[in-house]
């Protein structure tokens, strides 16, 4: 009985418990049937309703990505209330944060990424291959000399890849239609690139 009380007291003072509590609140709100427990400065993933311990391979790729992103976001701050950003971070790179996340959780992830974009005094790179996600992240942000935002697109052609300035006010439909239209002007398939 005393050993259990000592273990509970140690657990209540651990940094891992703060994140587990924070994450469990988010998972519950998103109705994801996972629960994180902290134990000996580590984490255990459990099914929220069946009280079954899970391995990382037992959860979907989207759930793995979501857990990783939430941990990453949590670690950007010095306080558990996520108000004081760590001042030793100078650059943040996030590669395709929405991949494998289902539509229900996509909006939550997009909002989390928007919060990261708003952090001042650091350089942030967000990469995505989905034009709709790009438009959502760039909504109402200007790419002008007097703003902090710059938007680029990597385009492929027969000479390889090149970086071009992206038009953030271009809808996903218009963007895709322009690419299809340019493709439709080709006379035959002899000059097609692997990408095309």
C-alpha cells in the first residue's frame, strides 16, 4: 500500500504526467479511443475503453502522426499551460502534418499548425503536398515585403524541380484546373515527363 502511494506521488511530480494529462484531454475531446499513461519517465498507450496496452504498431499511421504532432507542439513551450514559448528555438520545420490524419481530426491539426505559424521571432517552414491544406494554412496571410510570410511551390518539369512563388489567393480548383489545362495542350505523349 505504501509503495503504491510512493509510486503515485512520484508520478504526480513527473514531467511525463503533465503531457499525458494534457494529451488525454485532447484525445477525449477528439473522441479517439486512446489513453496515455506515464510510468517511470516513459509512456504507455492504452485503449481508452478496453484497458488494453497497445504498441505503437497497433495504432493507425494517422494516430501516430497526431500523437507525434501533439507531443512536438507541447514541447515548444516552457509551461504546461502553453503560454510561454521556449526562447532557444530559432527554426521549426513541419513536414506534411496532415498526412494520414482522417477528416475529423484534420481540422484540429490545421488549427494547431496555424498556431505554430503565428509564433513570432522564429523561422517556420511548413511543407505540404495538398493544395487545399496549403490554402487553409495561408488563408488571410499576405506574401508582401512588409509581412513575415512567404509562400512557395515546387514545380516539376522536364528539366527537374524548381521553386516558384505560390499564389495564395488561388483556389485549389483553379490551381488544379490550370495544371490540367497546361497538360491538355500537349500534342502527344512523346514529351511527357515521369511526373506527368
